[in-house]
C-alpha cells in the first residue's frame, strides 16, 4: 500500500488525478476501522492532513465555507454560535479523541446513512464543494448521497469544503442510541427554522438507504407554524409533524433496532426538537439536544 502525503491542495488534486484509486484520509476514524478489520485494502492512501487549505473556514455574505478537514472539536469551539445545529451533531460524535480527529468532510466521504452530520447538512440546504484538476463544482447535499456508502464524487475528485448558511435561525439535532456518544445512531433528526423566509428544514438519518429530507414535514411547518404571532404550539401540530417525519423514513430491521422502533423514535425526536426550536424562536434560551 502506497502512502501519499501532499503539502498543498494543488498537489493533492494532481495526485488524485494520477492515482484515482487512492483513498483520502484525514482523521481516519472510518478508514482506519475498515483497514483494521480488513474490510478494505486500497492500493494507496492519500493523507490530507498536510494540506492547509482544507483545514480553514471562513464566512462571506452570510455563508460559512467549512474546510473538509476542520475537526468536529473545532466546529464545536469555533462555530458553535454560527452553526449551532452542526455543533450539536458534532458533540454526539465518538469520544473527545475522535472529535479531535474526525471531520465533516470525512463523514461525507464515508457516506454512511448513520453519519451524524448528514441530517444537519440536509436541513440547512448545504452545498458540498468538490474539486479536481478539471475545476470545482458545488453539489447540493441532497444530491450528494446516492446510496449506502455511495456518493457523487468522481474518481479524480476530492471534497474540499461544505457551504452552509451562517446564523440561519433556530436549529436542533437529536439522535437515539444506546448512549449519548461513541455509538452509531439508531436514528437521528435535524431541524432548522428560517423565520426570515417562513420556511423550515427537516432531515432524518440512519432510517433510510441515504440521509433524506422530510419534505412534507417541511411544507407542513412552513404553512402551519404561527410565524407572525409565535404562540406555544398545539400538541396536535407537533404530533402531525412527528407523523410526517416518521413517514419520510424507510428504515430496516437490524441489530440496532427495528423499523417500527425507528419510525416511533423519529416521531418523538421531531416533536421534541420542534418544541426546543420554537421556544428559541419565541425568545427562550436555546435548549441543546
């Protein structure tokens, strides 16, 4: 196995063009597990930890450009106020050691349906920035996931950044697992409210072949939430929202939980996160999942 370590983004893209079989590695929290269990034996590893361009984030015109190798820990400490939903999801990833190494770019590259950051990216309408020696392109997060551990990357492309709206309104993330962290989600849910345009984003994780948006639930909130006079929400509205979220999922039975349990849990998570996000919209202190 070859180990390739470029020192710049241009060099990394050139190497990837020459060696499309090279597997990118940054934190290694997914790749190294596959190697250790002999589930994968690539011809080469492309180490991106020496590429400074990928480890930066910036804000411009209300959009955060988050470099692919910015760690979960940095998302929490540096972007907790700007990207609260992503910070919430990052807090549930692994242990402190894993959060210090793992990255949102790596989560995207793995494309696991259970990835913790995926529902947040979908709920916020994020774009994934892909690059190769041929140029750059932006792919909506919703179009990036093609199947179980399958994504829209071409063989010569690298994930370079994620583009998300900054300070986009109340956001929440919650997941069900055997414990709060260091666990693969049985199911997860992200919600974002956008009072400025009377819209909402909602997405489920670990409950379908890919992370997916709950579009009917989003449309329901957009039309039924009392945006102009934010009074407490009726239980019937929360239950209806939870039912629409559960209906958006296509779960399976596996060792972590049954399909019926996942649907039930998603409905509960949807009701809870809507309550927390709406309380924040009404002026209450943010409540974290």
